């Protein structure tokens, strides 16, 4: 068999995505007038945690506390029709809309929900006997996703933006951690075991090249958190992103993830997390672990607003 060190390069795991997407059947609830509408929804996050949920509302699901003379368009704009010259007229105020108080989307993997909708836009086709609302685009801030059939959490993860550092050498105890972005491949004994005799130099060179390839993504910043090992690892394309940040070509980019163990701590609600995670202290932890002084522009960490 021909030896090729590229056979031992680490493969990227698929557990982490900086741009997750969810799709399913959703229900949006509103307050003025009180009511709801349902439809198929796609939720998409950008790299900085901003989420947009796009719904195709089903008119048959529209529910309202008051009678609607102009259907869904009246319901969404929040204005009440008035009579003028014996006819009902709906006067729309572009700065007014019926506030969305909750959005829930049931997917095949779990339930996405939020009560922090900043606003929404409607794609409306006007004309005919009734105006048709084709889609609603909700701008979402804080949200949560409850995975279907999930066990109690074992690990916590913080995506890091603008984190640029000098990375440490191999941590063998973290080679096969389940949340490594690039788990370290095993190099077979027949490659690493070099015997004395003819071909020894060639065998040693093969072993060195294979181990270098296997550990080419094995630069981590390790630390201890909650009595257990944790680490910071580069995201794919870290080098290019770090170069763009330091050169001033980009202002904000995700560059790494920080991983630790939950242990016996509760993680059911955001307030539970705040009690023991102290996200505001993680930048100081990174400073200590990396041996570099953190600056406002160079290093920061935080949860995506939609995550």
C-alpha cells in the first residue's frame, strides 16, 4: 500500500454550526388584537447569532379576539377599521403593527421558541377581494431550542468572536473529546512502531509525517473548569479569519469555541446558567489560560443572542 500522510489528516466533526437552521410548523401569538396564526416556518441564524424566522401563514389558522373585517392584513397592522361614508375603511400606519409576543416552531428534532421578537415584516399582495399575506419575517433576539428526547446536558459551549491567540501544543487527554472540532485520528502501530534495521530511517520518516498530519489541528488552549478539563479550539478557517481581523478587514468574526463540563450544575434556564457559568468572567479565564493580555479589540467571548 502506498503511504500518504494525508490519509491521517483530521476530519471536521459536524456537531457545531455557526449558522444553524430549523424548519417545521410554527405558531405566532400576538397581543393587539390578541390572537395567533400558524404556518410552515424556517429559522436561520447568521454567524453572530442573529436569527430570522420566515413563516408562510395559513389563513385558515388565523384566530383573533375581535371580528376582522379585512382579514389578516387588519390583524397584523393592529389598526381598527372605521366607517367613512357608510363604508368600512382600514387606515394603515406604517409605524404600527400588532406586537408578536411569542413564536414557537415544532421541528423533527425539537422545539424552537422565543418571546423576544423585535418586529416583523410582511410580504403582502394587494388587490382582489382580499389582500394576501404571503410571508412573515420575524426578527428574533433571545431564543431557545429544546431538543426532542435529549438527556441532561453534559457539556457547555461558548462560541468566541474575535478571539485571536497563540495556541498551545497537543493535549493528549483531549485528543478524542466528543466535542472536538477536529478530533485527532489514531495512527496505527504499524506506522508508529519503528524497528532497528534496514529501512529504519524511512519508517521513522513515515511515522513522523503521519503523526504531524494527525496532530495538524491539535493546537488547543486547555483549562480547568468546575473540576474538569475544558478547552478552546479553533473553528475552520481560523487562520484566514484571524488575518482579516488583525488587518482590519473585518470587525467581528467567530474564530473559536470554548467547551467545558456542566457537572452537577443545573442548566434548565438562562438564570441557572448565569448562577454558575459567569460568562463575563470567561475573558479573564482565557487571558490566564493563553498567557496573553486581552484587549477589547482582540479578544472577546459571548453567547449568540439567538442561541
